[in-house]
């Protein structure tokens, strides 16, 4: 719901969303799309080359920029091990590459876009623990110096956040840093211990 509201796929029925001192509804959709990069649980991968899938972040990007984004996302070693490199075909919905590679392609796309706001919507939830660790390193690089909103049920992905908002039933039930929330012993602390 939050991602749909932030991307203006839906408008709020009450209240207002602001970016800085400006109402979200005052941004054109094109401006909003330039401001925000999204990496979601099921980032869409097109039946095209890895190069073109990354270039979706910025269609006028040079080969060097695409390569730099791929390296930043942790794809360099894998690309160097494939005979086709950036020309490797992803397959329908990314079916010819692994889940971790799909997420890294989505991260490379976001790196190339170079938007000031990053939305991570369950970006590692479909990955195994080992793959999640390496993808999280790429996500940390992507988020450096950017406003980042991470939506996650897997709490290990949010422990380094400046502020964590716990939503229950569509309302903010708790807020604070990881340490503050753990100290309060509420829902977040209980769920973190269970996970």
C-alpha cells in the first residue's frame, strides 16, 4: 500500500504525503518517476539481454555506465564467468537467471537511474540467507547517500535503519532505532528474537 501511494498508483483517501515541503500530488508522474528508484521482491526482468534490462534505469546510458552499475550491484564476477557477458539473455521474466541475479539486475537498474529516493519493497524476501547477505551488500551501496524506505517482514534487513516504523493494521504502532525498539520489548523486539 505504501509503495502504491508513494508512486501515485493510488492517491490517499485522507491525509497527505509530502516529499520535503512539497505535496506528492504536486509532482508530475514523470518527475516522481525520476525521483524514485524501486527494487521490489519481484522486480520485472524483461526477455532481453542483461545490458538492456539494466539500461531500463536510464535508456541513454553508455556502456561504461551500464558496466559500472553492474559492478556496483555485484554482477561483475558472474558476468565475467558467462560467455556472453552483458549480452546474456535473461529469459522470460528472468527465467534463465537465478533469483539473486534477478535482484542484482534490479539493483543495477536502480544504481544506473541514480534517483535520490530508493524504495526497497521486500527486496530480499524471496532469497535464501546466503544470497540475501550478498544482495544486502549491493543494496547498502545503492542506498548510500540516498533517502531510503525499506519495507520488510524480514527484520534483519532493517536493523541498520535510522528509524524503523512498525505498522500494524495500517497504523504506526512503534517507531525508533533498532536499539530503542529492542529496549522497549514491544512487538518489534519479540518478532526480532523469534526471527
